[in-house]
C-alpha cells in the first residue's frame, strides 16, 4: 500500500486518538525512536487494512468488485450475534419434493420418465451425488454457500429492466405546498431523515496523526460501528443485518451479462435529479438544514429548462443499457 492510497481506515470501536513522535534520539541499533515508532505505526495500519475489501480504499471505477468478492461489500458489522450457516437441503428430500410438485403437470408417461431420470440422478455414483458432495464442500469453505450465486444470477445477472421487475419503490402521503419554499423545506426534511438513518448505521470520528514521519502527517477518518439497530431474529435465529449497511452508498453499474455492484461505506453526497438534470449534492456533517434548503432551491433555479432525458435509458433491458452506458462514457468521460 502506497502512502497516498491510505485515505480512510475502518476500525471497530476505536476512540479518538492522537499519535506524536517528538523523540528523535538514536537507539542502540542506530535508528531513531521516531523512525522506529513510525515503522511500528506503518505495520499497525498495514495489518489493520489487510482484512478490508480493497474497493473500500481504492474505489473509483478501475478497481471494481468482482464475482468472487461478494462477502465483504461492506466493512460495517451490524450483527450482534453469530449467524448460523445457510444449510444445504437434503438431496433425497429435494428430489422427492420436486417430483411431488411436477406430478400434477405431467402425463403418466412423462411422470414415469421423470422418475427414471431422478433415480439415476440420486443413485450412488450418479451425477446428483457428485454435485451434492461439491455443494457440501462449498458449504464448509464459505460463510454462505448460496449468497454469491444468488447475487450474481438472481440479481446482478437479471437482464430485464430493473425499474419494473426488480427495484423497490415507495409512495408517501399527499403533501400540500403553498409555495416553492415549502417544497424545498419538505425535500430537506426528507433528506434529513435519510441522514439520520445513515447516522444510525455508522458513526464517524477523526484520527489525527500529528508530527509524524512520512505519510502519517494527515487526517484520517475512522468509522465507529453503530449499535443503534436492534438485531432482527426469527425465533432464536438471528437474521443477517449487513444489507442495512448497503442501502446507502451502493451503485449497480451496468455490465454485459452480469452487472457490477459497487459500494462505499463513507459516501457523503446524494444525486438530485431535477427536470432531467443531474446534480451532486454534498451532505457532510457541516451542512445544516437551512444550507440544504438553499442548495435545493439553487438546483431548482438552475434546472428550469428541461435537460435531455438520459435517465430513461436506465429503464431499458440491462444489456441494451450497458451499450448505451458505454457510448455515454466514451463521449463524456
């Protein structure tokens, strides 16, 4: 890891810390204690960051998540109990249930043929037993044998338009605005509610490394993991809480055959669409509600004339959208 690549470090329950190395006296090895402590600090940071997913650090569009790195999209740990492993269904029971489910749909001859195929499938030395052994191996070697396959095939590999077939939406109660200012204030309240959710998920502190050697003389943001969300359970079994950390800061980038899922825990902006114009609005902790209202009003004023409806392209079939996406990138970036 190069010094200029270390922008943010994510840790568990770390207090605000100050590190100073004023002593430059030589020890018996001929190395100043200042240098020695700097090397110790470098090893500490290297070890600390080694277990984190690299897109969190290097981000951008060049070092993207790949198909085998789905387990650690986020470094925010919201689970308060160890999760039980996803069980592998019993092979014989699964075959029995399958046969029972297709029976009403088949003729007598088709049913007999299906029974024969299933018998060959589950017999000793059959392909079913071999595949089931591989599935058991995957169960032992992964936290969840199904999650990567589900994410890739059922979600990111789904090629139909996501707006109608996949993406969730919500409708709020009707609102009456007596002036544009009321609308801007309501929008600021809505954004404020999302910010409160973000604060409930994670906490930020700042680590200052002062008077240090080489690259330590910089400010580093740390994330303190929140305990404000109650662990959800089904009877005595805990449910995975990590998806709550992925609601914000996530982007589904179009890609041929299988889309890419990109996430960053430290996102500090939102995208505002107004009259077919796209705006990046900063939401740092220093931005209060009045400033937010002023920013929303400024966006409204700057987007009085309609822009080109590029956003509608995102509602197309995913493989068509990726072609248009690549054309837009080659033209504007």
